[in-house]
C-alpha cells in the first residue's frame, strides 16, 4: 500500500464531489500495490515526460496523473474525462491520450495552467 498525496488542483477536483463519490473516485489509486506500479496494465499506464516518470490511472469518469516516489504516490492532476476530450477536440490533437502526453507540449502547458 502507498501513501497518496494530492496537489492543490487534484484536491479542488475531489472537493467538487460529495464524500461518497470522492471515496469511489480515489479507491483505485489507494488500492495500488508495488507490483501494479512495477508492471502497469490497464487501467494504469506509464510514460516518461522529460526526466519525469508519470502514471495515468483511469477511475470512472476521472483520470489521475501521478508520480511514484518510494512509498508515496503524488497525484499531480485529476481530470474529468470530458474535459480532456474537450481539450483534444479544441486543440485538434491526436485522440490517443498516450500520444498526447508523450508528444505534445501543449498538453503539459494546459495541465500546468490548472495548478495556477
């Protein structure tokens, strides 16, 4: 089991939900085991962005983007799946989330703008 920390943006997204919905949303990330991180399979994905090693976890209507640091998972972003699709459509980027996060810096600028 990991300790899970949330960024300010992630907490804002969670706080929009009622308590029961929050528990449902975070259950998949709080249930991750070291073996899951070592060998990610759907709904968990792994990719690199520069020097950062990031993971994406699908949880219902949400996507958790996080980093693993020892026994801690730091959730950088929680995005509602419709907001990401909207972003893809507005910016005419590839449909694949994997291609998006690996190849397009606009995505990262968008994510960084959410924390401001």
